[in-house]
């Protein structure tokens, strides 16, 4: 088996060389006087509503687009505040699905009355000009700018302003004030998020609606916890303020009762093993491995703890500490781990609001822990248009503290008719590794729930063995206290196996979380086509860690890490070995990064996009360029243009995991080796924020090359890389473990 290689070297960077061209209408579009006047009337209605309604210092207005739109196709002059871009006033985004299944973007803005009045006036002036000089309609002219004469000044419009109004109108279907609140939240205590209006939620609710909300019911400046009477009052007086609402009460999905068998168990004392954080129900200190667990009860002292409150959390920690003991068929080569176990809930129902606050405090106070396991999940499905508050908090913490959460994909409720359900919170966390469950035959477990989340993002990430029952041999063996072995099933018992593997790669082998997650996804996907991604994710993770950090003799597998600071971060210096004048390989690459996220932006949740291009280097117009293995031409100088919906579907635009992979075909022929005989990797960054400023984003990339004829070319690859200035490290597991052990030794002081 070949070792995993780590390449360290210099990446080049460049700023975006593209500049805005002339203002044109979208291809095939036609803007009429009637449409311009309809939009004007829409905005007039919005203005009248807010002038006669609750005073919030402006107006909330939703822009319903004709399609899923790229950032460049959002409104550019309508709703603008002076010379500022309307992007600055966006407060939320969602998808609207038509009766025919077509998906369209809806953006909610918060603007001043002056901006509304100015837009109303602009639309009226543009309509008058179109009626007089264009016969009542302006149509696209094969992508050419619309001819505008000086006559536009007769209507008080500059040429560019007139064209921008037409372009905005071509993409906008209507303006409206959206006031939909899910009635299910009216019956129970719920977490409510308000649109950002310049006032924090508590101040707005107390001063404008008289709710008398206490500080302990505030999660952040836009999100609060309300009881049913407060919610009804809010929905009667100001439903348009509500951006998101979810029930606070969460329930752990009950699975089959444990079946137990007694046996004598011994375990060595813990040493310097890595620590994995577990946030779960309570822990039974009578468990045989209790010395390995630092247990901390996070419930209030007056809350009574019953035996059943310890089963779930103890079982989860037993897998992380000593899982292969009861499940030898799942021996992963990772050894044992210590656990710091935080009991934040009891069995059954718990408050999501309180859990969120507990997790924030726990992670902040335990920054020595890099991998966290969270196997608590909700029975309730996540919403298609906004992220759950629990998931948003996990994403924020992971970005802020450089940690990684492994989250169970949640289970279907026990019911004879298990109809499909979307994942439950917090399995919609984008930065986390979300794990679904499969049986030992590789098929999805009968209790498996499905993605995607936010109507688009790939979840779950991967799957692992979590037991399917009813036979004991089809269950996962855990310990829930004392000497007894319990037989369980559920995603709760699949996730800790993945936490073990990630802790091994990050804590023991010293890999970054970006590279570790990329290795996990890459190994799960392998060379086979994706099947049932909504249930299985990218694939089933191999059982033994050597299959994740190693590779067969006919493959070259290497990782690269970097930081994206400019538009493009790239290298054209990857010397893939040749055979004659060809590159006889199938190729795949996986990119992982952890973007900043903003729950208030709805479906436009991630703030930064990294796009990966990997393939041979060829010369175009005297400059080197990458011929991507997936034919991705986004951002290329000769890019014909890709619709936003296609970019999301084909190239996973805005997703924080990118995987491009070829399927080995015995009939395939080796690729032509271009003149340079080099391959390249390019990471291109796009920002959603209005000023175009990009996050400084760390990324990890895993590349695998499979030799078509079974030849082992890894030594040639290493030699060629070193000749081009790359530092090549072999990730030798035994050596890395020894380095870890030496680093954890306590040296006596003289």
C-alpha cells in the first residue's frame, strides 16, 4: 500500500482581472411598459403599508426574481440608498417553488422610505421613456447594449441609470411584503428570528409591541425565545418582522430498548490519548471505562437524573473510548480515546434554546478539544429555506475556534409507515461532518432521514455502520453502564465512529481539519458513482483508518493545504508522471473549507465560495490554463457563461465541499500529455458581501491519481515534485503516532 503524501510549496495568487462591461439585458428577455408599471405599483403598495403600519425606521420589501439569480444579476439600482449597492440592504434570502417545480430566488431588503420613493419614481420615468421611444417594450439584442439616445434626459434619467432599471426589471417578477408564519410554532414555545432593522430584537419587541421580554430569553441581536401568547401577539401586530421560527422543544427519537448481555470487562488506565468532546445526555460513572471519561453534568442542580437519562450518552462515549472491543468487525486501527463528556440533556425532550447556550459556553471554555461529537437531534424536520439555530451556532463555533463537530444525521420516528423525512436539527450544520447510518450490507438504514438542507447543500456528508436490527448481529454493541453490553441502532451510534477517525487524523497524525474532512469524504466517495446521495451522502467511510490515509499501490494520493486571500490561489507545478506522451490516470480531487455563515441570509447562508479547478496545464493565447477534469470553465477567460442554477447543480457552487471525480472505464484511453507535462490546481474565490471583500479561508485538497494499467509510479512522482521545489512528506502512520507520543511525554525538570 502506498503512503499518503503531503506536498508543501508555494501557491501563486492573482486578483480578479475581469471588469464590468456594458449594461445589457439577459438573453431573450423583453421589458414592457406594463411590467415596469406593475413593479412601480408593487413598491407603492409596500410604501403605503409600512407608512400606515408599525414604525420600524424603514420598510421590509421582498424581491421575487424570475429564476435563481447570481449575485451579478440581483437588482443594482432599484431599492438603492443613494449610490450604495442594494446588496447592503439584503436581510434574508429564500427559494420559492412554483406549482410546476421551478425554483426562484426571493430576497428581503430593509430600506428607507426615501429609497422606496426614489425607486417608484425611477420606474415611472423609465416606463414613460419606453412608451415614447421604444414602442412600449425593450428587447434583448443578442447581448448587445440597448441603444439609448440623449432623449433619456427628457425624463430625468442618465443613460446608464435607464439601462440598469431595465436590467433590474428583466430579472424581477414582483415586489411584495411577505408575512408567512408557520402555524406549528404558535402552539408551543419557539425560537423566533426577526429581520435586521437596525434595532436589536429585544428592544424592538419591548418598545414597539410591549412584550416585556427578559434578557435571558435573548440568543443574539435578532433571535429570541417567545412563548405562544407572545408569538400570537407578534404575528397579529407585525408578521412581516418574522424571518424564521422553529419550535424550541426538541425530542430525541426513541429507538428499540437495549438488549443486554453481561460479561467481565477490563481496560487499561488512560494515558496521553487524544481527548474527544462529547455533548449528549448524561453519563453513567459505573461504566467499566469511566476512568477514561471526564464527566461534567451541565444540568441545573435541582434537576433529577434517572437511569434512562444516562443510556444514550454513555453508549456514545463507549464507542469513542473503546468501540472496537464490542464490535471487532469495525476495528479501525485508531486505538482508544479519552472523552470529556458534557451532559446537557436528559432522555426525551430538551430545550434547543438552552442547548445552544450550553454548547457555546462549553466550546469556549474547552478550546483544547478539536473534535466534538454531537448525537442529539430533533424529530422535527429542518426547514428548506433557513438553517436551524443549533446548526448556525455550530457553524459559527467551528469557524471561530478551529474545531470540528461530528453530528448524527437523526432518525425517523418509530412507526410502521416510516415516510421520508428531512434531516432534523442540528444535522443541517454545513461546516460539521453529518453522518447517516447504513447496515452492514451497505444499504441505508430503515430509519435514515434525507437531505439536502437549505434546499441545496449536500447533507449528510457521509455514512457509516449504525446498526439496523432486529437481529443482534445487525446492531452496534455499546456499553450503557456497568458490565453489560447493549445492542443499539441509530445514527447516534454511527457518528462516534467517524469522530474517532477524525480525532485520529487531526490529533494523532497532526493533519488540519480541512485535510482530515477532505480525506474522509474522498475515501467515502472512492471511484464509484454516487448513489442515493440524499441518504448516504458522498459514500460509506472505510472501516480501517489505513484505507483513509493510505492508498493502493496503483494510486498516487496527495494532500495540499493553503489559504485563499485573493480571487485565485493556484499552482501549475504538479509534475504528474507520464508514460510516453500520455498521462495514464483516472483522477479525482476533493476540496474542503469552512466559510463564515450568516443565518440571517437564509438560503444564501455561506458568505464565501471556493471553486476548484484541477487538471492538465495547457497553453491558451500564450498563457497557461487548466483543462479541468470536470470541464469546469467558471471564471476562465473563454468561459461562455454558466447560469447560476446550472453552476449550483453541476459544480456545487456555494457548497463548502467540492468533489470532482472520474469513473474508471476499462475502455478509456490515456490522456494526451501537453507540452509542459504538468498538472495544475486552482482555487477561485467569490464573495457574497456587497464590498466584494473575501474571507481569509484555509482550505484542504486531496488528489488521487489511479494508474490505468496498475503501475506504481509514486517514486517517480515524489522525485519530480522534489525537483520542482515541493517538500514531500510521507504520512507514515507509525512514525506520526510515535511523534505524537513523544510530544505528549512529561519531561522531569532538573
